[in-house]
């Protein structure tokens, strides 16, 4: 193992990232830009925007089973709750 590899951060998997941001992420309000649906018209992905300290961020997220059960919450233009990492504001999730 090279010496510098000891100091590199390990990549966080998606489930761990979601769990961490659900518990420790700062809350802000966002807005749904667009959605992606599957063949059965269930919303599977949401594209959203949010603003932190005057910087506008855009992101997307694959919705989990609980979230896909609330399609009205993700209509384009809807307000949503976003949790983000205070050290990396571009790292966010929709709750």
C-alpha cells in the first residue's frame, strides 16, 4: 500500500451517504425542476435546485420506495425539503 493511500478518504457508498445526511445534514428548502418516470408512470428520479449562501446548486436523486409513494410531493415547481452537508453543500438529498 503506497504511503499516501493511508491518508485518502474512503469512498462512501450511496446508502451510507443517505443515512448520514438524513441524520446530520442541515435542512433547507429546494424546488423540483423536473422528474423522470418509469414505464408505469411512477416517479423514479427527481431533479431539484436549492440555494446556500447565495450559491445555487442543482442535483438529482433516485427516489426510494417511500418517496415514490408520494408522487404529488415531487411535481415540477413543488417546494421540497433538502438536507445538505455543511462542508460540501453540493452533497445533498431530498427527504
